[in-house]
C-alpha cells in the first residue's frame, strides 16, 4: 500500500517546479526514517516509505535520484528493494543502511549496483556526505544520458539526411540511365517507322510481298515498344525499391533478340556483325531485359569504337570449371568487374563481345566503368553504358572481364551463373 500520511511525504506545495534532487528514504523503523527526513528536507525533495511495496510505487510515480534503504526490513528486504528500484531506473543511486552487515548481504547489494554502505547508527555528517556524493553521481550520469540521447538523435538525423541525399542522387542516375537504355529501342523504332513511311509513300494500295514486309516491320515495332515498357518497368521497380527477384532467361533467346535489335540499329550500319548460336541452349540467372541491355551496351560500344568499317562478334560458351580469378589482375589492358560480388560457382556461361577496332587506351581502361566517362565528342555520349552494365551484373552476381590491345581490338566477356543446373547435368547435355 502506498503511504499517503502527510508525515511520510514532503508536503512542499511548489514540488512541480522543484529542481532539488529527489531522495527516497525507506526504513521500517519510524525513528531513523523521520530523523533522515529532517536532516535532508531543506536540500532534497524527500520521499519516505516504511516498506518496499510503498517505495516501489513512489519510484514508479516519479523519478528518484537517490535512495537510502535499510537492508533489514520486515517483508521485502533492502537488497530485494534495491533490485526492484534498479529495474525501474538503472541509474538510480542507492545507499544501503544496516546495523548487522554480513558479507553475503554486502555481496548481494554490490551485485545489484548499490553505490554506498553506511552502518547504523550513522553519524549525520557521514550520511550527508554519502547522499551528496550519490546525488552528484546521479546528476553526472543524467547529463551523460542526455548527451548520449542527443548524440543518438543527431546521428539518426545525419543518417536520414545521408539516405535522402543518396536517394536523390540515385534517382538522378536512374533517370539518366532510363534515357540511355530507352534510346536504343527508340532508335530502332524510328528506323522502322522510316521504312514503313518510305514503302507507303506513293502507294495507293499495299498488297502481296510489300504487305508482308510491312506486317513484319510492325511486328518489330511492337517488339521494340515492349522492350521500352520492360526498361521502364525495370527502373520503376528499382525506384520503388521493390523486392529483387532472381529471374532467369535463355541465352539463345537473348542472342536472337540482340541480333534483331542490332540489324536495324544505325550504329551497326557499315560494319560486320557475327552472332553465334548457343547450342544446346542454357538458362542463366539474370533478368531477360537486363542481359539484353548488357549485350546491347557492349555491342553498340564495339560498333562505335571507330567509324572505319570493322567486325563485332558475339560468342557464348558453357564453362564447367570456376574462373581462374587469381590469374586476372587489373592493369592497363585488363579489368575484372565485380570480383567481390561474383559467385564463381560452375557451371557458368560466358558471353563474349569482341571487336577488331582500335582498342582502349590504359587511361580509359582504368575508369571506363565509372559513370559519365566517355571519349565521345560532347553531346554524343552520356558515358553511362558501361556503368549500367556494371550495376546490372552486380545485381545478378555475375562478372565481366575486359582484355584490350591498342590496335588489336577489345574483348568483353560476361560471366553468369547457369540456373538450377549441376556440372554433371550440363556436362551430359553438352556431350549428347
Ligand atoms: N569496344 C570498345 N572499344 C573502344 N573503346 C570502348 C569500347 N567500349 C567502351 N569504350 C570506351 O569506354 C567509354 C565509356 O563507354 P560507355 O558505354 O560507358 O559510354 P559511352 O559509350 O561513351 O556513352 P553512351 O553509352 O551514352 O553512348 C567509351 O566512351 C569508350 O571510350
Ligand atoms: Mg556506350
């Protein structure tokens, strides 16, 4: 029961604004309880209780800074009460009072975090000094707690700010990437529209072979429009931070789509393109639009490496052994992308895009996978193509190896995991 007797609580009316430390005295003997109250009533807000239950209720109602507890009390002992009070506020300072101190009770009190012990009967000066020390300690620990909380709030605010800045930056990059990626199908769409316009220009009727050609062109148009939607869907899901699902795609189908896109792409005009089939076909762990985008960015770069007519080849093969990564060291002619995130578990598929163009200068090799690095003349390249390739490969736990020779062309090889197949299964499908 909470003691509401006026003689047992400090009755100063200005308690709400009282900034003096709050001192709780708990003793089942009336004499020491009252004498302590008289000693401390001018300097502290004094609460007194004659038993543990009342003391706990008081400590729950208002924060207590220092408690003076008699160890030996009827009912709940001082050590039990100490543990309860520390449970309510771990930083409360507690002084234990006892007439019959034993080693065992001292050990208990220590374990529960008492800050001082005084023998009964106590002398007033020692008691005053002990309570003053405890109050000072409490004041200091409250100050530290407040600073810690302020620090945490500040750290949280900095973190939120950083995330917002990162989001704003990422969104900017995403918008630029959308424009980069959507540019290829749009270019092809423009070509088909031009073709259809030309063949219909003077026609009053369209039939036979001409009609068939136009129908084919419309099919291609439809495919490119779907491609645009896929690209926008991919970036939207990235912006909405939707769950990353592991997707898979047929390598052969992707190569067919790549050929279809490149055949009409103006960047490929005047150059030779060779794309090998992959037989037997293999499914790899990556989203279909992502793989197409990677190969498209690499092949278009290869075509754009020089205006002089040259050859670009795309070959693919299955690998039944993990890659010898130690042998591939980044240098002026070589780069390996996503060494840390790459799952080098066989079976793997390697898709190689190579050209017999001019090769790449060492200074460019070192930074070409970073954003906005381009050697194209102002206004003709965003320098985003390879940074998109790097990001998409990281998302798929794949990798890329580049080898280049000045005057001897460049070879980019993309490595991806084969989906849900073991070496043995793949080996038997390759040999039968
Ligand atoms: N096959 C290649 N041969 C020679 N240089 C290349 C080749 N592929 C990439 N590069 C170099 O890497 C640079 C960066 O390529 P990236 O695709 O990131 O941007 P970009 O092609 O310049 O611009 P965008 O992709 O917007 O057209 C290119 O400007 C070029 O200097
Ligand atoms: Mg490019």
